[in-house]
């Protein structure tokens, strides 16, 4: 299961949240019929069967599968940032900046005329809003929406259960500018990736007080400002439908409706074959790849993936893995190449383990920093012995207690199950007993990940165009807020480097500081990246302007069916 993303509310999965020049939507096959690996696939492209807007058929319903409905429709709340949630919200809620297919951050003209750095020191950003932009209740989008969101997310009031404070905590004040549609944001501390802020942007009513922020949007959004609006939220049928908003001031959507429906991972291929859905992520699934290749009227569209699967370790005092030395010893027994080759090997030529927590393979800033946790089962055994965990029968014990580690996985998710079993098998070789605890996707994050109810847990982080600032909440150790550091692991030194990186306006220096932090994150035994997930999707061949988007933000007004 993927959780969204490394944003100011960090990546979660898939989340922590990167793309192929083939726009015609073909199979993008290598010799042998497999998917392209990260070395072969060029970043900065997509495969969406790109067509001019005026050549897209007017009408039709896009049937979109989800893993789960949102736990909270406030994306900035701790339970909010799921990848599936972002899919829906992107049709409904403002994003001030978006990424194009090359990953370049651009102003979204539906909401902004401009966003400009008007002073470098102190850092001041001046936003000029599209004067036509308004909420669904008719209220113009204005500076008070910015101000309320800044105050809710800056970390000064702990009653706001936020997914992250990055960037907002660096703002000094938000003010009305010279005109009604002008917003001036002044920073007390430099924040380099400022274009990540206020995306999504919510109405001031949501951020008015902690109770409304935390609970007011649990059942659904109370206001929207996008090309679509909510038609139905059906918790029983596990579906959400959205339809064009007649009050939308931008380009009219081509689709008549998008229906988002929860579909179990194991049922995706059958659902596409029966026309119950129009696409699905292939991800790491060999079966779903092979099924897609065999379906009539279905195309495999591929762009480099922007998510990776990993295993998070719990360093809280109540966890068996609170000891950093024990975490590192256990990690040494878990070879990421075993996961990469075992899961991706049948569909990707020479899949490689991921060696960086911030930058993905195929990007300019990627460097493998994983040396402190080099896979070595003999070293793992020696470390466990030195820590007093002695073999006693099949497994190790210390002070009469067996070394049992509970890994929480997603029930009904074949890849999650495979990762858990590979973990169990590898750790058994060094005398560690792994207990697999499969939980329903509907409560996986809210009841287990977010609450720290695990020793180890596997899910995916999804990259955003702001890989440094959006990841801060995952690795920053804040005694007053978990943010998305679900394993409660970190150090003052890591915090300091992340603060420095986020305040550094020089790109090269910012990357160097980030890689310094990454090395310490490996040493801390924070979490173990496994492999980058292929960015391939199976798509109804009639769909246009839709498919493997790579790093780009989809345009919901252009997606539709061939005329």
C-alpha cells in the first residue's frame, strides 16, 4: 500500500510522495518483454497517450481504483497524506504550484497569476492570485486562507495534529498585499523549496481551530475549488464519485465523471478485464504485469517510478528495536537485493537496491550512501552475539526473552505479503523470529503506522518534486510531534543538517548537506529502502492524456477518451 508523499507534509509513501518520452502509450518493452529499469528509463518524461485538448472526446466516466478511501479529507492532518487521497483531492482542491513532465515546478495559472521572490533577505514571497479563483461557497480565495493554514501548520499549537510543519515553521507572518488578490509571506528563516507550500491550499474555515482541523473533514470536504466537485461519498460501497463543477472558472473538464472505488490488489486485473475499472498500477506485481500484457484493448504505459518500497523500524522505548545497535544488526541480515531481485526480477532486467533515502535512481543527485548497513549475515550474527542475543534452539534469546520482531503488513496485498515473508526468511537465518501481523488496508495507517503500533512495518514512500523539504518530517526527531517519523528515530545532528539543507538556497550545497544527513540516517537504522517501484500502469487503450505520469501532476481537465 502506498502512502503519499514527501511534501511539506512529508512523503508517505508512496507518503516520503519521480519519468519517458514515449507519449504514444505503447508497451515500452525491452527485449524479452520486460519493463525498463531505472538505468534505461530517462527521467523527465511520461507515457500518457498525450493528445490536444480539443481532440479529446467530451464525456465519459473514468473508473479509478484505490487501495482505501481517505481516513481524513484534510491532507495536512496526520491521517491525511495518502497517495489515494491525493488522487481525489487533485481534482477538488487548489495546488498553487505543479510539476510538468520534466519535473519543473511551474505556477498553476488556475489559482495564481504569479509567485515571486520579492526579497532574498529577509525572504519574502509575493503571490498574486487569479481573481476568478473562489471556493465552492462563492468566497474568493484570499490571503486569510494562507494565514490560517500557516498558523495551523507552523507547530506553535500542538493541538493541531499535523502531518508536517516543514516550511510553515520558518514563516514569520502572512499579510494582505497591495491589492485584494495579493498575498505577502515573510520568512523568519530561509526556506529554499518554498514552492512546496500551500499545495494543497485549504479554506480558512478548516484551519480555524484544532477540532475542525483534526475532525471537521473526516467524513468529506466541506468546500472545494477545483474543476470537479463531490457527487457521492459512499463508505459502504467504498467509492467516491466526482463530477464537473459548473462554477469552475478554468478549462472545462472533458470527463463527465470520475469514480474512485476501493479494489483489492489481487482483484485489479480481473476488474480491468471486466471493465469495472479503467486502469491499475502494475507496480511490483509480476502477475498484474503479465495479465495486462495479455488483455485485449489494454496498454502498458511506463515512465520511471517515483516511489520506493521500504521497511520502517520502530525505535520507540516500547519497541524491541529501541536499541540502535540491534536495529543495525537486524538490517545487516536483510539484503535489499534479495527483495529487488525476488520481486522485480521477473519483470525488470537487473533490478537494483535503493541506496538513498532522499534521491531516486536515475536522478542527477542520486548517490548510494548505504555502506553503514551493508548486507552481511555473518556480521549480523556477530553483532547479535555481542549484544547478548545467544542462539537457544531455533532462535536467539537474551535474559530468557526470545528475539521476536513483529512486522505489520497489509492484508490482501500480495507484494506486502511477499516482502514480509522474505523478511521472515532472511532473519530466521540469523536466529531472529519474525511474526507477520497482516492488517486491513482501511486501518493500516490510522491504527498501526501513525500510532507506532509495530516493530517493523512495510509500505511505500512516494517522491515529490521537493525531495529535501518534503522528507524532513520523516527523519526529523521532534519530541513534540511525530510528524511522519513513525519510528521515532533520529538525532540532533540529523536535525541540524536537515535544517541547514532546507535553509540553503544554493542547490549544490543543499544537496551535499542532504547527503550528509542521509549517511547518518543509514547509521541510525531509521528504515531500510528496498527497491524503486516501476512506474508502469495498465490502461484502457482508449484513454488519452492518462497513464504513467512520471514526476508530473496530472491535468484533470484534459484526461478523457479518444474521440
